[in-house]
């Protein structure tokens, strides 16, 4: 069976590297996108098993990208974890209304993120 794929949509290279390092000791396959528009295109082409979606993104916000993906039948049930560094009132509600499965505020513990990923997408 092939590795389960996670798409990480994040414009900050440091954050992408942290998640890359976190997941390299797992069986997950990581693909990355630097903005919401690219993230939607990659998601529709690759059909990842789970999406990590930064909320604050250039071009298309994570909220809009999540909403767009939820409108696609192939992505309707894909778990999406919304991640934001701006844990402001209403962010979680907006993310969930757009269709996010879970919500995580930065800074977060890498262990907490990995636990959340494994709960939504168990490793083989």
C-alpha cells in the first residue's frame, strides 16, 4: 500500500521545514504549496489524504482555499487542519464554517500536530 499523502499549504519556508522535519520520521508523504491558489490546484490534481492549511496566505487565503476545496466532490471528505498564527477571535469559527475539520493555533507543539494528523489519518 502506498504512503498516505499530506498537502501542506504554507507560505513560510521555516514553517514548511519544521513540518517536513516532523513528518520525515513517519510513513506519510508530504507535498507542499506556497499559497492558497497553488494549494487548491495541487489538491485537485493529487487528491491528498489530508491537508494542512495555513489561514493567512498570499493570493488566496486558507479560508477561501478551504471553501473552494469543500465545493469539489473529490475533496468533500478530505480532512483539513486549519493552522493560523493569528489566534484571534473568530478565526476558528471562520475556518470551521469554511469546512475545516480541525483548527490549530501557532505556536503549536509539533507533538500535538502529529497527534492530530495521526488521529485524522492513521499511519498504515
